[in-house]
C-alpha cells in the first residue's frame, strides 16, 4: 500500500494494531517524514503506529499484569498482602479501554471524519473479531462445568457458575444493565462495553475532528472528571471501578480519552527523543503514585500519556517477537480467567490446601506460566487461523515497519 492510499476494510478487526492507516487530513501526515509548510519548507510528520514497537510492548505487559491480577487471590499468600497495588488490576482493564480508543482512532479516525470508510464492513469486522473467540472460550467453559457436574464434581466456588448468569455473558450484553453476566469468564464485560464504543466511534470522529486537537484533549479530560464525580454521587462508586452492569458508562469516557490522545498524536509532531522522555516521566510518575497510594484518576491520565508517547515513537526496527507478543495480548485477556478456574479447580480437588507453602508457590507459579501457554495455544491454534479466514487481508505492498500479520489484539 502506498502512502496516501486508503486501507481496505477487509482486513482483521479492531482489537489489533494496524500498520496501514488512512492518511491524516490537512497537512499533517502519518509516518515520520516531511510535509510542506506554508513557506515551501518541509516539516516532520507524526509517526505512523506500527507493529513490533512500543505499543505492542505496553499491550503485552498490561496483559501479563492482568494475568497476575486475576491469579493474585489464589497465591498461598494473596499478593495484595505484599502491596495494595496488586489489588488495583482494574487500572489494567482501563488501560486496554483507553488503548483501544487510541489505536482505532489512529487507524480509522480521519477516514470516519471524511466519511470515506463504509460503516457496514467496519461493524462486521468488529463483531467478527470479537465474537468467534469469545463464543468458543465461554462455550468451552460452560461445557467443562456441565461435564464436571455430570460426573459429580462441583466447582470450588459454585456461586460464580450460576447458569442464570450465563446468557447475558454469552451475548455480551452484560455491560448495558441487562441482568446477568456475573462469574464465568467475568472479564468479558470489557468486550461487551467496547463493542458499544466501537459502534459509536464513527460519529465521535465526525464530531471531534472538526475541533482543534488540544480542545479535544481538554474536553476528554474534563469529561472524565465530570463522569467520575457523577459516578461517585449517583452510583456510589468511582467511574473506573463501576460494576459490570454499568460497563458502558465506565468504558465510554475512557475510550474517548484514548480517541483524544490519538487525535493529538495524528496532528502534533513530537521529536522521538522528547516523546520518549515524556513517556519515561509518565511511567516514573505512574510507579510513584501507585507506590504511595491509589491516585487512580491521575494514574489513568499517566497511562494515557504513556500510550500517546508509545504511539509517537517511530518503529524504526520492528521486532517480530514483540509483534507476536503484542498480538497475543487479546488471547491472554480472553483466556486467563478460564485457565485460572481450571488450574486451581483441579488443585483444590487434589487437596492443595494441605500442601506446604513452598509447593503451593511452585504450583501457583506454574499456573501463571500455564496461562501464558494457554493464551499462545489459543492464539495460534484458533484465533489467528479463524481471523485469517473470516477477515483475510487483501494483497498489498508492505510498508516500512509493517508486518504481513495484521490481526489487532
């Protein structure tokens, strides 16, 4: 695909990071390069987001930390006893929501604003990217629980496997106030909420792309603060910790924060050294505030800056390893809870509570490793081939820093 060409919508879905994007509107382009200024000189362009770079690093690290968060209570000593930061994994879920808004807006924002991207193929891609993998994972878990019941094996925590809760989760409607969705593969509320965000993204871009990027950023931050205040006042919980039945209320302001960061990233060139420095400061600030206390709203803003910084860094030498790790993050997010249920359910049946602490730490660590292995197996044995079949990419000329493997996860 040559610079300036539109990317066809027959490729993979939106939980992935794409290399090929519609060109930025106006004079600001995408991949680091040059653009013509008013005086005829050339100015550098914002970097194009690409696979195998820092965005993939962030996604994999966040996915790995989510696995540890979901496994924390099963450790011989719950990890929250070592430091309360281990109980703040909800920030990692919020990270993925912000990141999804950023990535999709960088890919599709200009096309949606210019009305050059057809909506029907876009919606089809979003649904096909999420639905097959979700249905296979939740179906496998339901069959496992049912089979265990037939042979007389009860779950360790049967309250989390109420069959009445399952339909809302299967149809991914639990984030919209529909009763149900508790237990089972509980993290899928995020997919439920994100599907709603995906569907309104075209109209978000058409509205916001008429404004200046700093105006959009300011508005997104103010909206986040107001939404958090309203959430505490009317729903009794901070925005970033709302229960799953309010998932769309929680997700939309965070998704918009990522969209605003993407709009700024596509319009404002920042030298790589400066972008990297800002990212390091944001990371240090995040570690500092999480070390001394919650400060969750500040942490969300720092995570957004970190995502923006990673997207502002050009991927000069894309790493195939990092690319594949980033692609695996979707499978990690989707399958780790099922792996935890199966692994520790089996250990409970074997009487692990009577084992020594040293042995239990070994089997806990092995369970964490098994979650990574299960995610990799799911990614390469099911998710990748199914997406290649359902959303095959059209032939195109490779861009520098772009890989042939396009699924966004």
